[in-house]
């Protein structure tokens, strides 16, 4: 992707979903997988794209200080 958060038009989604398991949000899914935020099971997400079969690019409302946070979650956890 040219910019994180701007997937090609063909990959853009807007699908509400929930985390099925305790999981995490990362901004670097392919190198460090650093946990930006922990997400308990049942967290409401909106999928924005699925760049591969392992990760979903999502936004999560009210994760850190009540702000909307975007990042990647493992697809196995949603």
C-alpha cells in the first residue's frame, strides 16, 4: 500500500464484526507485531480491508482514551 490506512479501492470494506477471542491491535503486522492495544473478546470492530489471509485492517472505537484506533488484527481472532 502506498499509505497505511489507504488500501486500494478494490480492497476497501466496511464490515462490522466482533473479536471472537482476546487479541491485539498492531500497526506492523509483518515485522514486529507490536501490540498497540489489547482487545478483549467481544470488542466491536469495523473491517476496512483484508490485505492478506492472515490480517484484517480495522478500526476500533474506544480502545485507548476513548479514541478511534486503526490497525491490524489477526483474522483468526475475528
